[in-house]
C-alpha cells in the first residue's frame, strides 16, 4: 500500500529524525501512518508533528493488550490537514 503523496515528506522526516528510536512503521490505509515507539519518544515526536507539520492532536486513546503483549498501549492521533492524513503514535505503558 502506498502512502499519500502529502504524507511522504512527513514520514521521511520522522523516520530520519527518530529512526533509532522507532520500533516499527506501518499503514492501515494510504492516509494513516502508524508509528510504534517507546514512551520516551512522545514529547519530541509530538513536538515535531506540531511545530514542523502543523499536526493537530485530535485523539488520545488506549487499548488493553495485556493478554497478548502484557501491556497497555496509548495511541496519539495527529491530523495533518495539509497532507490529508493522520499519523498515529503507539506507545506501551
């Protein structure tokens, strides 16, 4: 699946800037990028999306993955209006 053209520079920037701290990147659809990382990445990652890409935090939710992964996950959902897509940061708690 291909990422929307508007999200490609965002993804390139995030993977270049945070590559050593990102555990995985995948997409559910062309306009959604999921980034899996540790909690330590949240502040810098969110700041980068907000300051450089005008990302808006539109949702924050959690899931209980204790049965499968022995952890909870927090999901930070950013809307990037100019890119017509979303970047979702998933971190374990």
